C-alpha cells in the first residue's frame, strides 16, 4: 500500500490544541455577549441550493463560490452567513417574532487566492436584527454597544468603533452635483492606502473638478469628538434631503448608544467609511485596534433596507455586523497581541499503578458525577513516564493511585506547578474542585 502525504489544502486553518483552546475561548466570549444582548442562536446548512445563494448573481461571488452537483441537485457551499439568513427568515416567517434578533457562528467558504491571513474556510460571527416592514433606529445603536462589550471582554482596552451614515455621504455628494456617488465612495475608501493627492487625481479622472475634489477631502477630514463632528456637519448648512435625514439618523444613533452605556472614547464618527457600496443604506460601522492600524477593520456592518428582496415581496429591513473570527485570531496571533499558553482543560489526572486500573476508573466515574473534569492515564508505563505525560498535557493536579489510597479513600494530591503535595479525602477533593 502506498503512503499518501499528510497535508491540508492551502487556505484552510488547523490549530494545535493550545491555539484551539484560545480560539474557542474567544468564540465563547463572542457568543456569550451576543446572547447577553438578546440575540437568539440559529444554525443553517453549510450547503445551500445554488439558486438560493446566487439569486443576486454575477460579480466576485460567482467566481469564488464552491459549486458542485450531486445527482440532479445544483449545490454550493455558503460564502457568508447573511444570504442563508435571508433564506431562513423568509422560509420561517410565520414562526418568527419580529424584530427577529439572531446570531450565528459558523464556517463559510470562499475560493479566494490563498495568501497569508486570508482563508478559504473561516469562521464568521454574525448578529442581525430583522424587521418586518420597519425597524427602529434604536437597533442601529445597539450594535456598537455589543461591539464595545465584546471587545472589552476579549481583553482589549484600546479600540475604536467608527460610525457613519451612508445617507450623509450620498447627500453631500449630491449637494456638489455629483450623481455617481458610488464611484466617489470607491475612490475615497482608498485614501488611507493611496493618500489624498492620489485620491484627488482619481476623482479628476471621473470628471470631478479640483474645487469639488478639495471639498470632498475637507469633508471626510472633519475630525474631533462625536459632538464636535455633529456640530460641524450641522454648520455646513447642507439642505439636501438625504443629507439631512442621514445626519438626523446619526444623531439619534449616537444618543441611543450613550443611553445604552457605550463609554465615551471608544467610538467616533468617521466620514470616510462607507462599507458595502451596493448593500448598506444607512448606519455603518467599522472597528479598529488603536495600536495596530495595519490590521484594518476587525468588525464591521451596518443598516440595509431589504434583506430578502430576492426571495420575497415583503420588505425586511435590518442591521447587522460580522466578526471574521479566523482572520482576527490569525492577525492578533501574528502581531503578538494574543498568545496561547499550553494548558489543560481538565482539573485532575489520575495515574493508577498497573494493578489499580479498575479502581481508578471507578474513581474517575465518581469524580465526574460530581462535576469534576478528570481523566486517567491507562497505558502500561513506569511512573516517570506517567509524570512526563502529566507535564506534557499541562494538567494542574495529579493523583497517583495505589492500594493504600484505594483502601483508605485518602489521596496524595500533587500540584504540578509548585510541586506541593497534600493528603486529601474524597469529599475534600470534590469540595476543592467544585470551587
């Protein structure tokens, strides 16, 4: 029999247990925060009908999707969690209560070119609130609050949630007589990469005169505290209806977010951000780590007018955000912002002498019935090798189980870090680890 080389496909992340433990801890913190803010869990199939996933059709999505056929069924791997949410909401409309607040954490697949920090299989952590016909702006304000609490609980102290409203941008460009605002947004979005001069150059190539170009740069350059930026926007005196509506919405969102307890200094108004040009229609968010701007946005989202227009005539407005957990974990690890330590998920390891396996198994059962995370080393080996295994697995406590311990129901509990050893009864053992 020929030996096949063990290897993974490019763009697919695998972690060693110590990294996987840290990854799972981050995922659990995100999940707990989603649930704490009232979002309900759903899970959708990894495989969907291609006609459902590609209802919008065209663009990069169709090029990157993993698509295949089984029998007569045309299927594809989901490339995000938003399209499955749209299908799910329409399919279960009569069973759901609106506004429908959901979260989903799961893997998605994109056939992108494999490169450092970019994956073809990766975890997304999404929350969305969907309305039936209408949706209050209070929901827009809740999302930066969720981000704030989530990243605080993840251990970050220096991050900024950047908030904007697409209507402000659209209305401002309309006030300059610019009809194709999408083209301007694409160019302006690159300002941090290409600089102001190149932005002006590209704007001129679309037919925008130098004076208007400078006004655009001045506009997106408005800085200051949240209240100072709002004041400056009001001072502009722009009467465009869309601009006025967007400014009013942004002001309300800021006020509601403050009512919900977001801490000043962790959010600002950034007039550069626009997010998905053909998707978001109002409030938009991006979150960055202050000391690591090169990482870019670590969490983003916004308001959209109609989630499921390709599947129903009903209007389903919504607001949502997404954390790309796999990419975030990779980037934070690479930058040294987080680091995983070798540690065990169990409380206690039983090392039975060779003739005490059966009694060791009974002890394990009793301890587990009392809620203690415990395992047992069952291989035939010298005691030195057994302790080496305990060292390698980074378990905190060990009990060597022999005839004397079995008869007396007293155990010598060894702390593997300090080397301290104490004699302890079964009841004391249970009490110690229950605490």
